[in-house]
C-alpha cells in the first residue's frame, strides 16, 4: 500500500525533471501515465540527478543480494541433487529398510541399513533422554533463579561448551571412558560425547524461549499467591513448551548427523545391535565412513543411499520441530 | 492438556519408529547370489570350526589394504557359523595396533609386523606382549600384489626391469619407444608416444610398498626414500580407482595399483624382470615371492622379511603382506576360541583361493601350513 503511494509521487515528479518547484508541489498524480516503470525516480531539482545514483545503488544491492542468495543455494541444491540422484534407487528397495549389512561385502549388492538407522535412533534418543532434563533445568535456573556470580559462571560454561569441536568431545570421553576407566568402546560412550554437544544447544534455545514468556504472566501468577516453582511448572513451561520442543528436536537433528565422536567411540558393525553397553553399534555416519574410500560400485551405492537416509532422517526431525512449533503453541 | 497430547504424539512416533526398525533382519544369505566358495560347506560345519557354542562377536580393526579380503572371509565364516559376528574396521594399521594394545579389539590387521625397535620410547611388540600377558604373534594372512598397469595400444605384453621402472616413474624415460624399454622388450613394437605417469596423490601404503620395491631393487635409479607420499614425477590422482581410471582413459599412461584395480579396469599389467627372467603377475608367482621371504620371527611368530630384489625364478616381487596380530594366549577363553576358529577359516585353502578372484594372492602352501600350525597353537 505505502510503496504504491510513493511510487505514484515518484512518477509524478519524473515528469518535471528540471522544475525549480519543491518536489512536493507538482501537478499531482494526473501525469502518472508517463510510463511509470519505476525505473527512473525522483531526481532532486536542487542536486541534479542523485536519484540515478540511488537507483543504481539500489539495483546493485538487490543484484548482490540475489547473487549471494543464489550462491548460498548452489551447494545446497547441488548436494541434495547429487545425493538424491545417486542414492534414491537403493531406498526404493524394501530390503534397505528391513535388513542389515551382515555378511555383505563391498563386492556384493544387497543388504540394508536398518542396523544403522536403528543405531542412530537409539543413540539419538538416549542422548536426548540424558540431555533434555539437564539442558532444560539449566535454562530454567539461568532465566528464573540465576543471579550473581554462579549464574554468570554457568552461562559462561555453556558458551564454552557450545564452542567445543565435536572431535574434542569425542576424545574427552575416550580419555575418560577407555583410557582412564579401561572400558570398551560402546554405544553409551558415544551418547555421553553427544550429550556434551547437545546440552548447550538445548540450554541456549530453552533460555531464549523462557525469556520470551511475558513477565506479566509470572506476575499475575504471583499475584494469585502461587509459589514460584508452581508458576514455572504451570505457567512458564507450558507457555514456552512448543519452543522448547522445537529446540530439542533441532538439537537432536544436529547430534544425529554428528560423526567425529562416532569415529572415535563407536566402531561400525554390520550386524543389528541394540545393546548400548556391550559390543559395537552401527550408525548411519559410521556406515558412510566404512565404505568411504571404496570404489566398488555396490559399496559406493550404499554410501550414497546411507547419506540420503541420514539426510531424510534429519529432515524429518526438522519438520517435526516446525510442526510442533506451529501447532503446539499455547493460544494467547 | 496440550502438553499431554503432544507428548502422546511424540511417544507414539518414537515407539513406532523403534518398532519399525526393530523388525530388521541380519539374514542376508538367501537370494543374494553369494559367490562365496565356503557357503557350500555350511551343512557339515562342526561345532569346533565355529568356536564356542552359541557363537559370539569378534572385533578387529586395522589395515585398510586387507579390508576386502577380510570382508570376504567374514562373510563366508558367518555363512558357515550362524550366530557369529565378526566386525572389521579399516581404520589403518597404526590405529589397529593401538586399539589392540589398548585392549579394544580381539585382533588387529596390519600392513607390517609389530615393530621390535623403539619408537617414541615404546616397542610395539613388547607393548602388545604386555597387554596379552603372552607374546603377540604376527600371522601373515593376506597377500596383495601391486601391479604396474599400463595402457599402450597394440602392446599386450610389456616387460619391465627395476631400473627401467624406476626411470619411468622418476621421469628419466619419457617415451614408450625409449631404447631402454625396447632393450628388454625385443620383438614388441613400441609406439613413439610420450609416457604419462599417474601416481597416488593421497598418502598410501601402496605408494610406500611400491617405492620400497624401487629402492630395494633399483637403488641406483631410485634415490628417494620410500614413503607414503609420492616423490617421483607424473600426475596425481586420488585413490586407486583414480589412477587406474586415469590410465584406462589415457593412452600411453602407466601407474601402480593394487592388482584388483588393474584387473577390474582391464589394464595391461607389466611383467617384472628382477634378473631371473620376466615374471607375470599371477597368484602363483606372488606366492613364490612370499615363500621366498625369510622368516624373521621365532617359532609361531611368523613375521616375514620380504626381499623385493629377489632373483628367485618365477617370483613376482612387488607385493604387500598384511598380518593378523593376535595374543598367543588369549585373555578371554571364549573370545580366543572364536578368534582361533575365524583365523583358521581365513587361513584355510578354500578361503585363500577365493581371494584370488578379488585381486589378492593366496598364501603359498608352505606359508599357509605354517600359519595353520600357528593358529592351532593359539590358546
């Protein structure tokens, strides 16, 4: 609406480029039939044609923005297209969703990814079960209770945790779990490393969501004599719930695609494994890594298909996050 | 209310996805057109061949050079012995040995035997023995020949001596009809094409072994130190399929690659003349070179000292032997029994023969007999 008005005035001005009258005092929109492509705009009578310069800048900025957008889009589309075109045909076979890779060699076709999908889901869920309470409670502390030095320290630590490269998290757990405690590399150790990566994500997103809850709600609750803990449980958390769930799902999507700790702590196996505390457990990233350097066609196909499966899995979680965010919010 | 509904939806989704994936199957044996030679013997496999009753899981890690061979052996072993699972992670020889010493795997695969010399204040062999509580044995298991593969139109048979090979790969010989090549290939019409050398641009054990061979067999022509990174001339390509593919598409190209890549790309494979006449690359000729290698360990520790400059008649000298490294007295009785069963299967004539199809050479009979004796002595 408003842009339309501006344009009308602009066009009107264009008609009298050399007028010495102030810009506002034209003959009005009656001259709007002069083409009005929006191409030439408001030359100021005093300063010659600065409008042309502004116009050029405007166009330039627009072109640069679009180019940047397209540039950012290129790798995304490229990756998606390559993975899709190379990996889709294995995903269409039912065997892919029902069988493991046990007994399949790089030269043989067949087998599926169920062992890896299952491993990724189990490890992702275990990670979430551990990190969500820690993360959400930390965020509640920081927003609702935390004052003074301790809260600052906690907040600072979370910042540091956010910056930890995943391989460092993996090596840290390796140092504790294997080198110090002398235990075997198992799925649970992977989960511990992933927890280190997921907790800060959850803390930060939950914190933001809790801060968004209007203070009036809390005050109203207090005014009714409701204790603080009950206010948090019954008023603050439900209000922020959908945002928190979205944050958790996005965090989960992130750790599911994580590879570095898996390479260190979660050796690959081709068989189905469900025991988090004994034996190896396959995951999609390690499945991809296993045949990464292979040049035999069946193995290469499986790598692409596993990559596509992982992308789909993460995509599903992301979509779930959006859906919860959209439909789960408490009506105001 | 809202929360409960969401929680319900979420839990249904999670339980559903778990239930979906939980009905997966490990059984890939039927209808997959397995070419494993051992699958025929599945019916008469006695319990002793499969380790302890009820099967079990073995974890191994190490050399990526033997990945395809051990995968094949694992596949046929699991076909034979249902209930067993063997995992092999090709993370590299060094990583495999480290994990073995750290007690993370049941045996390690390695391109070289455990070192007896000190490195970083540690002696691998002693470290391994300390972990095992008994000496760790190196068992040669997989032999991987390296082919000198070329693509020259009209030349089906090419003989190369170590000097000529070294001079081609260090850029001193630049055309195919160079007198040095013609001298060892009498009767073959060589074109005047330029030679295009392709090498592995990534760090590779293949490069290391090939340069070790050049250094040992032609020390005057090849002066660079052997190593994982290429020091000669030519054009770099990633991985074995990169160099093999480049030679396939480039007339006048030459490279070194694992046998299977040369075979899969149907490239010409040069015969190597170490001084006792040209030797074609076959399972037998490679076996001869392995058999000619001097044993370097005591008793059942079967470390081999390969002689790249061997003048043994009919022995193909450019090869790599990978070992399985095991505790001579296992720490865990059940695991030890299973390890023994698997290695026995791996070393068996049947399995070794099946490896030739995929570009590995079977162990020669005398070495294989020694390996079997050693495996029999594992406890």
